[in-house]
C-alpha cells in the first residue's frame, strides 16, 4: 500500500481527437489513388483497426498509461500490407501540441509511424510519417531516433495534383522513408481523410499518388 501511495497509477492519457481524425479509420474505409506515372488507379482499404491501453512500468513503478492506435491497410496494387501505429514520447507532458526538446533530439509528444507488414501481425522497419503538430505555418524539424523529417501544417487549403482542394493539410517530407524501401518521400495528410497524396523518389523515377475518391468510416 505504501508503494501505491508513492507511485499511484497514472490517469489514462487518451489519443488526441485531432490525431485520430488524421489517422484512425475503421474497416469499411477505402481510398482510390491515381498514379501520376502510369495514370492507373490503386485502391487502398482498411483491413483492421483497434485502440488499446499501453501501460508503461519500470520495476513495478508506473511511468505512463496511454491510449494507442493500430490501423492496417491493404492495396490492390501491392502485395505488402501497411500498418500505422501511434506513439507517445511525453508521458509526463500529455499536451499533444508540445515537442520534447533536448540538445540533440526533437520529437513530437504524439506521432504516427507507417511500416510494412512482413508476416502475421509483425511489421518490419517503419518511419514516422505524421507528427501531431498543432502550430500553423511553422516548419518543424524532427530528429533523434527517427530519420530527420520536415513537417508543416498549412493554414490555406491545398490544391494537389488532379485539381482537388483539401483543408487542414499537414505536409511531411523525409529523406529516408523505411516504409518505402528507404527512398525519399513526401506526404500530404488531411483531417478526416488521412493521406491524400504521397510522392516517392525511386531510383527509376518519381511516383506520385493522389486521392481521387474515398469512403471514410471513423
């Protein structure tokens, strides 16, 4: 009992509603993208989605208790499935708009990583592809354990390839995207829609996929 008083169970830190709006989609959701290189369409759909409680302890002492998400998708054009996982790096500061800053490490308190499913529920190398950034029109460089990325939240709606306009867009670029075989990539995320465009620079050329239609279940 004394130990419990000295280190009580922390209150649950829920997933920020804003982060869920960008990345948490339920089965029944599907997106159709157009490939700029070939003009062909690619359908992507949610295979499974869940949230769970991550209880972080060290030597029976509480550190944090956070809600996390895992969303898994499949594609009509690729055999490998993708998995999106949330993370939390500020257990003592759950403010979702904050960044944890040290001399050589800048990371968001909340983020989403994208990885490739290699077998069963196991995923291979993954990259941070959505830092949950609330500041508008302020570029953030995120480093540390992750490859350095540049993230920017646009104030004005963005007109992407194909002519569609999207609001509340977070744009992210990385020189090393492990979910795309380590190639440089850029992503555009829109609130309530997820990834609306992504561009990968491969050795054989650049490929851009842009959202043309969707059915969203959240």
